[in-house]
């Protein structure tokens, strides 16, 4: 009986990493988006795309007002990750890119929005 309880505890301790998204298939990403640390600040970014054209995407980074330059970088990293994973390259034609001057960046409900199109392949 003790061995069965010990085995169950050992099995459950391995589940913590998967459930939290720190390892395994999701590796920091979940249905609510990826968590990226930039400059010691964690940001959650989420990519969405249209069913008709998956190459075109929008990245939304929550709580961007905390540190706008770091939020921009977190969104850029998530966009590059999306293009690399889906299309094998990091080239992006930005429509609302991370290279905009800070005064041109508008936050929507506190979230930074970047959009573009993956160019690779």
C-alpha cells in the first residue's frame, strides 16, 4: 500500500510542469497565450490568425502599459515564434510593427497589438 501511494505521489509531481506549461508539449504556451520574460518582466502574448489566411496574424500582449518597450519586444518574439513554427522563417511584413515610434502605439484595453504576415516558404 505504501509503495502504491509513493508511486502515485511521484507520478503527480511530474504533472506540475506540464500543467503549468513550463515543460512538455506547450513549453510556456497555453490556450491563453505564451508567457515571455523581457527585462525581468513577464508578459502574456497571444497570436490569432484568420482561417482564410493563416500567414496573416495579430499578436496581443496584455498589460503593456507596465513597460511598453519590453511589451513590444515580447510581442515581436511571439510573432517570430509563430512564423518560425508555422512557416519555417522569421521574415515578417509588418502592418502594425514593433518598429513604430512609441507615440504611435495605441493600447487596446491595455494590450499592445502587433500585426503582420509571415513571408517564409
